[in-house]
C-alpha cells in the first residue's frame, strides 16, 4: 500500500531551504520524485520550478555539494511550494513530477501547484475537457486540475477564493493542494471533507504549511494547527483563512493514523504514535492464547513498531526486533515478479529471537496478503519458531480506496467480504498458514482514534464511501467481480 503524495509551502527567510527540509520529513509519503517552485520578484523568471526523480536527496542532487548548492541558490526566495510524489495514476517519468508550472504572460495567470489526493470523477472531467477542445498529454488528474485552474482563472483572475470554490465544485475526491502564482500569492487548501491531512503554523512572521506536522515541527514551528476542511489559506504578506466550500461532514482517512503518517506527526491533534501504540494495547485485550515466558512479540517493521510495543506492554511480554528492515534498499529492488524474493531483500531475520518461541507477529494491515504469506514462509524457514500467531492492528481491508491510496481492486484483497467475519478470518489464517489470527474490530479502531465514526473515512473497511462518486465506483468495482 502506498500513499500518493505530500505537499508543503513556506513564506519566510530562505524558503528554498525550508521547503527542502520539509520534503525530507515528508519522504515517507512519496519516493518517486520531488520538486519545488519558488517565487522571486527580482528575476525574469518570477516562478522557478525544480523537479527530479527519486528520493528528495537525489532529486535535489544532495549527493554533490556543489550541485545541491547551485539548486538552492537558483531558487533562493521567501516564498515557495514543494511536493513529494508516489503515483497511483500516471507514470514514473519527469513529465509527471510535481509541482506543475504553467507559464503565462499575465502574472495572475502564471502559476504552479502541487497536490496530494485523487480525483474520483477523473474520467468525466477528462471527457468534458476534451469535448471543449482541450488536448491532454498525460494520464494524470494533476493535468486536469491544471486546466481547470487555468479555466477558472480566465473567468475570475482577481478572485482566487472563487477560483478554488469553482474547482472544488467540479471535483469529487480527496485533495490537499498548494499553489503559488507569479505575483507571489500562496494558496493552500484542504478538501471539504478533510480526507487528506494538511496543517499550518506561524512564528515570528514566517508561515509554514505541510501535509504533516512533523515537517513543520522539524523546521522550528510549534503551535501547529489543522487547516480546517473547506478552508483556504491565502498568503500575500500575511496569512488569511477564507472559506472555499464549507461542508459540515468530515471524512478523515483512518489509514493516516494506522499506517501512512509519520509516527511523530499529529493528525487532528492526535499523536500518530499514541494511536498506533493504543491500537496494539486494544488488540492485546482480545488475546485468547496462553501467555508464558516462551512468548515473544515481533512487530513487522517499521510502521507496526508502536502497535507491537503496545501489544507487548499490555501482555507483559518483550517486543523484539526479530525482523530487521533493510533501510537502504529504497526503490532499488532487483526487479522480480517473485514476491518471496522481494520480502527477503527487504527483511533480515534475527534467528535467535524466533527460535523455538511462540511468536506474536504484529502487523498494522494486510491487504493482498502476499507479503504476509511470504514473510511467514521466510520466518518458518530461517527463524524456526514453535508457533506463529498473527495480530493485525487494523480491521480487514475489503474495499478499494478511490481517494489516492494504491490498494487495488476488491478482487485482489485477501479478505473476502462475502463470508461471515469468523469464516473470513479463518480462511485468511489458513491461507497465510499460521497458528492463529486476530484482527482489530472497526469499533475498537474508532474508539482508539477518538473521533466520531461519522467523521472518519472507513470506506476500505466498511464500503461506505464519503463522496457520491466513491459510491458509484464501488458499485462498478463490485460488478467487475461478479
Ligand atoms: S478508503 Fe481507506 S485508505 Fe482510502 S481514504 Fe478512506 S480510509 Fe483512507
């Protein structure tokens, strides 16, 4: 499972450096590419965009001090936006790297923007644009948004609030978006349901905006606030918060707490680490196995570590790093169709942790189940445990995500929703070949996050999509399976 992207923006001294540092902190949200656009009123090119493939460090050539400095000098500024990308739509080449800049002779219409999310009515919007004589070059919703912003800017060049109001009325889906124009106005906004996170902070006249609080805290901001869903932040020389499309409903993505977000981030004021730790504790309360000194807890690295620790603490067991993740692998897998070999490239086994032990393997989620199956096979072969009991801190994923999380179609999921819950879990247990399997319940997940169920997106767990188009796509995906 991969998150689509992370965004950030900065107003203040050395914006280029701050954006680079924030992107490093948002790296977990996208490793395909990174980029930034900065504004400088003294240059002929009022906006300058740097884009590169790979991790933030490679995109900004940080491996070569001179090249890195040249990029930062070229982008020296007091205003800018940044982006890290993983794609769920579009390909892996420079054409798709954000920010997308559109040059124009009129400053109000020359802009650059970046977004995190996914447009669920992409096909309709594409058809609509094509019917109006547009030619689309890429297979990505970013290009659609670019054309729509241009169109609305043509209609109302002096009112950015209305431009984004019109955009929001057109699109169904999730989005956190940052924008800058050649007059140096920064806009940041979050979809009216708040599916994707976005936060901001001000200190000593400087303003930072980022998908996650960890990026702002890292460059010295405190008092970090959530961008209210449906609100727009406009920055010329000071921050203004305006409405662009108010909706009283909320649909915060539960997976941000379970898996995507950095453990040190706060989402809706809840520390991600604490939520994961407490999910582990809650899971331990469901335990039926006999606990003795031969038991050990092993979390699947890295995002399951807090849940593993919480689970172990509740049961009075040690939590051990029996699976050691290769932290330097990045995206350099030796390409193979064999997932078993991918798992072996990714993890090493500390045999003594497993040997002859009753092992509780804690993971935060199982989607297709292939990785888990291969991991179990690998642990059995090299770790020689007495028993393996898998505990999952998120309930069964049974429905696709149409809001920017790459988890495929329902038919690929290991959890088949046509069975009863007990039958389903037993079928998965057999398939992954372990001694027992327990999943978190939806009720416990909601309780631990601490936000009313009606304000969370749980669509991939319960099939109830928070947007109209999401519901339509669910039926389409169901029909494909019949
Ligand atoms: S469907 Fe699942 S992953 Fe997608 S936004 Fe909703 S909760 Fe998040």
